[in-house]
C-alpha cells in the first residue's frame, strides 16, 4: 500500500468513526455499588473512597439503561465492583431479582461478574452466586506477598481469612480465578506466587502490574525474568493437559488483529461504569482517579449520556492517529494503552504513558516467547487429548448466563 492510499484509508476510518459516534450501543456496565471497603490496599486505584453505596433506584435504573441502550446486542454483562461489593450483597440480590422479574418482557443473555477481596463469605452468599456469577478473587500470592499491600482498615493482615474463605468458595465454584497485582517490592516472588496459588486450587490467573508505583529499569527486568519462569511453569502444565488459564498468554492474536482499530479497550464505547450516585463514566478507573478525571462524567442513568462530546473522545480514538503507536511493533498488542492511565500521566487519553509502553512491550515479548514454545511443542501433542482439555477449560471458565 502506498503512502497516499494509507492516508486515504486513515481518513476514511476517522470519518467513519466520527459518523458513528452516536451509534455505539452498550454491552457491558460496571456497577460501583459501593465505595465502602473493609480493606485499605495501598495500591488501590480508587483514591477517593466516600463510603457511599448505590441506592436501589440507581441500580435498577442502571440495569434498565443497559438493556435499553444495548440495541441489537444479545449478550450483555454486568460487573459488580467496589469498594468491596459483597458489603452490599442484599443490593446485588435485589438487582438479580429485578432482572429475573423482567425476563419475559425482553430477550437478552446477561452474564454476571464480580471481583471481591475474599474477606466476606458465608454459605448464603456463595450459594446465591453459584451458577450465576463469574467470581474473580483479588489475591496476590503467598502470605508475605499478599499481606505486604492488602490489609484491613485497622492494618491487620487479610491472607489467613481469604485462605479460609477460599476453601468454602471451592465448594460452590471449583474453578477459581485470581486477580494478582504485582508491585515492584514483590515482583521477585511472582513465579513462586503463581505456583503457590495453583497449589491452592486457583486455575485462572489475571496478572497485572500495579499502577502508581515507580517501576525502575531493574524492577522491570525482574518482572520480565519472573514471567519467563511463569511461562516455563505454565507450558509444563499445558503439556500435561492441566486445566489452567493465564489470561496474558491466551489472548487470541487473530482477534487482536481484528480489533486493531480499537484504541485501548471498550471503555466509553461499548462499556460504561455507573457510580454510586448513578453517574456514568467511561470505566471504573476513570471514576477511581476522581481528582483528575471528574470532568469525564458522561451523564447519568436517568438522562443517559448528556456529554456526548466526551464519549466521542473515546469512540474516535484510533491507534494510527498516534505516531508513537503507529510505528511501534506492539501496536496490535496494547492498541495505545489504557486511556485513563494515559490521561493521568500525560493529560491526554490518546498519548501513551511511559510506564504503559514499557510494560506493553515486555508483555508482547513474553506472549511471543510463549507462542513460540507452544508452537514447537504442538506436533507431539495428542489432538484428542488437547481437544478434551480445551473443552474442560472452556466449560469451567464459562460465565454464568441468565436468559432475560
């Protein structure tokens, strides 16, 4: 493709995106049902915790807004977030009961997700969540690594109670997923922490480096080396047909190419976050960094999106608009990074933050290494066994779906 054709295609894309800014329908909403939390994790992106919880009226209006704005989308998702969402378990139950009550009037498939710190648990809660929710547990590893940053309000450690609650949770949801947050002062234990959690029955891992801490060149090198150790451990498990999933290594490269015209993620495009007061934000992180991003309130669940120009900022984003991204071989991998982190660091949602770029490039190299190892091992694999293993993972990892 010559330079003139490339420019023409880019202009076409921008014109198309501009024309379609008001037609993006919503598929996902995150309900920040409370800004109250029984923990004070020092890396939490929710810098401003008001302690407020969402009113029932706001929660029901948010669900109705999702359904009304979903247009032709049949598969929708509601994520319950906080704060600690299980502090408002009765509100969660109320929302689900509302959806059940309208199931005969509309036809949608709604899946439910929840991220919890794991400190609140009983049979009533888990029996209700069973077969309905995809639950993600925030846990960082062994006792030392986890307690380093995740503590209760009074400063006491949370690890032991989470381990106790994990045993109860596994009775209701055998396939457990963990959200691991890696910090510069715990990164040297990363691979051991993955192995430890696997030994505790965790089978799905979302591994993320924390934002807001200083990652020195040395700590980044340690992260890369530790993740290479994780690759060795993970490939052994996969070759042994163990049902396990590490999200970083399972991203579909072809899907990534198809979505290469999307900047960052779906925030503000097909996904919105609802604050406890019923206000709409592009994502939970945009709400979390309240001191710098309160100007990105898009509207509310009763009036809808009233600040359309702000949403248009997200919809019109394109990787090719940025010279830095367009010339980077990791463009298809990170697609410009997190708009919120970009805004927080650079003042612009489409100007990548330095930290984001560094981590993205490392992660891309790790994914390439993993892909090469698995491709080399593929000829010796038993197709029948591999198919069985894939089916097991898919079945275990599937989100609960409610016909509405």
